[in-house]
C-alpha cells in the first residue's frame, strides 16, 4: 500500500471543488470491467425512455447492478449531501460508528447507515434492499479517458469529481473511490463523503 494525500483540485464549473481528504491509496486501476449498457428507471422502478429528463435509478446490464441516480433539488438524494461512515450491523459497528457527521437534506441523520435505511424505507424505485456499494462495484462506474468526473454523465449527471463511500463487504470497513482521479482509499470513518447507493439486480 502507498500512503497518499488526495490532491487539491481547483474549481471547474459546473463541478464542485474537491474536499481535501487523506487516506491510504489502494490502487489506481480504473474499472475492471466495461460498464453498461445502461437504462433508466423512474421512482416506481419502471423503465423510461433513454431521452427521459427525469429518472431515479440506473440499471447496469453489464454488472447486473441497479444504481441510485442523484438529484439536484435539496431532497433526500441531493447531489450535495455528504455522510459520515456508520456500519449497519457488522461486528465493526462499534468501531465504525460516526453518527450524523455529514451535511445533508432530507430530515435524517447524515451518516451512511441512516441514509441507506431511509432509501429502503422509501422503497426507491420499488426496492428495499439498497446498500453501500463495495469498492469493486463502485469502480465499475469509472470511465477511462480525460473526462472528469470519470463516470458516464449521460446517465449519472449529478456526480462530483470527488470521493464516494464504498464498503469492504461484510465487515463494513470504510473505503472510498475518487471520481476525479480513479484512485481508491482506506478512510477515516468520521470524514464526511458523498454516497451513491446500489442494489444487486434480479
């Protein structure tokens, strides 16, 4: 492993400035498999036209995952919301338990566990099995090339060139993936970051 401080990036419209964070660099490889093709779902989980201007979720046929699509409306899923890391139910819950340490809208505590629980309670796109993605899953969204953020902005338009939470899996250790440079990190659970929820497809 290589110790790394995440570099500062100057603002570049319409993207947000990167928040300075630090962690251990896990790797610089971009997505291990090609993502897509993608399709859009509405709030009820019904497929909508590829030209639709409003959609709530994105299905990735390549990875068989369904992703939350962020909004820009000061709602629960607003693109600007950040969350501290709070494990849901693993043995590490007491160790990684930073409640309400982020900044968010939606009238909830701003931590990963509370946010995921609320998405499931609301049955986003008709589903109640949303979770934090693993590092490998999140990296499938990374796009090669010079475009920043490194994601398909046709389907994921509300994405910052910044760091998003990822899980190590069952032990729920806090990891993250940077959509500005493609790196992934081990992080302090108290540092607030963005979050894009995922669920496994049928």
